[in-house]
C-alpha cells in the first residue's frame, strides 16, 4: 500500500545533486544530476506523496478538478506573432518587463513560508490525516513558498524570482530597461464572505489556495509562450546560446511549478469529498461548498483578470511606441496582427 502519511522533514527532502544549479551569475535552488538533468528542490518525497493522495482520492470515486490551461479563455498577450514583431524591430522592453514583473511577483510567494496554516481537521468531520489537505501545515505550504521566493533557512540560493531574472539577463542583460511598475496583486480581490458556514480564517485559506492554483494555471501558458519565443532561431540571433539557456531556465521553473499545481489541485479536489463542520453546529458537503466558489475563481482569472491585464499591457506598449513616428508605424502593425488573428 502506498505511503500516505509524511513528516515535515520528508516533505522538505531533496534529491542528491552532482553539482550546484548556477546560471547568469545566480546560485539557484535545486541541483544538476550526474546526467545533466535538473533536479527540482524538495521533491524527493513531495511528488510520491501527491501521487499517492491523488490515487487514493480517485479510487474513492472523486475525480481531480481540471487544473489545465483548457480553463483559460484568453491567449497570451502580446501573442507570439506580436512579440516577434516587437523583438525583430528592436523593441524588447515588453518581454523584459514581463520577465521582471514575473520574478518580482514570484518573490512575494515566499510569504507562504510564514503562513501559519490552521489544521483543517478542526473543521472537517472526516479523518484527513492521510490526505494532502491534512499535510498543508506540515510543510507543503512552506515548500511552495521556498520554491517561489527562496527558503528563509537557505538565503544563499535563489528561487523562482532569481530564475526569472536569470532568464531575463541571458536575453537582454540585467539593466536593459527601467524596472516596470508591478501590480499590487494578481489574485482575485476580496469578495467579502463567500463561505459563511466556515470560520473566516479557514475560508481565507481555501480562497488563497484557489487563487494560487489559478495563477499557476495561467503561468503554464506563459511558460509555453516564453519557450517558443526564446527558441525562435530568428530572434536573439546575436546571443542564441544564451537564449537557449534562458528557455532551459523557464523549463526548470516549469518543472518546479508542476508540484504546486499537483498539490493544490489535489487539496481542492479532496475538499469536495469532505464533510465540513459548519459554525452553526451543522454540516455541509464539500462539493456544495467548493464548486460554486471554484467556478467563480476560474471565471475571474480566465476572463476578467486576463482582459484587464491585456488592456494594461496594450496601453503600456502603445504609450511607449507612439512617442516616435517609427514607433507609431510599428504599433499600427502590432495592432493589425491582432485584428488579423481575430478574423482568422
């Protein structure tokens, strides 16, 4: 029978590496195996644990919720063709900004290391000791935060924030453009109480997990976009080797992020199967509690936030390009590509 209960030390354990993970002057988390492959940090037992919890859940008749890019209703903006146009005309600022903003936002994820997650067993009637949800406060949230913004216990190693900066530096250099304005948050804003049946602290954590999962789903689309751009032989022609390494860096982040999608998807799926203890002394089925909230979270990230982000990016690119006659012409070509894509 698969192991279903893990200690914090087990969930934080890493594979043994043959050499450290370094790129573009950054010392990074994870490591490089003897065969040259990348070893994601803290996954020696985390992945087997998540797979075991998923198998247990699906065998009990509860499927995993969809956490794929199929949830997204909008493509990346700028599109691949629009980004190619900008780069071929010497305008790399929009991509540099995207990589920089992503790194800065990733650094904020370190807050998960400091989150004092409550034990969900307090409000769930079922025994959750052998579930993913039952291990959130036993290292899963801390490991996630350490992956994103760095392990507070090992500050010498850069995490995803530094890895995005490394990819950016490989493509353009560290100081190619000014640091852009960074959004205060990319999560769904506070909607007030959505689960009044639960204590507010538990509700806030469930909403946080849903928000973060959808951010991770959106990130997968950005990974694909970055890799295609960085590996285009017609782009970055004067630094092709560095561009290929930048794409490899994105792939390594992608490997790390997969475990985040895995455990969050598992936790939210498990919660659908649980019976929750309500504050009024009654009970509520997890499916009835979780499903409408998750549906709203998906819609906000897939449509509302995507449209808002697109408009911000569109306006920023337009303002930058329309400052000169040559830029205005380029922006007209840029917008024509979107019109053409919509008509196709």
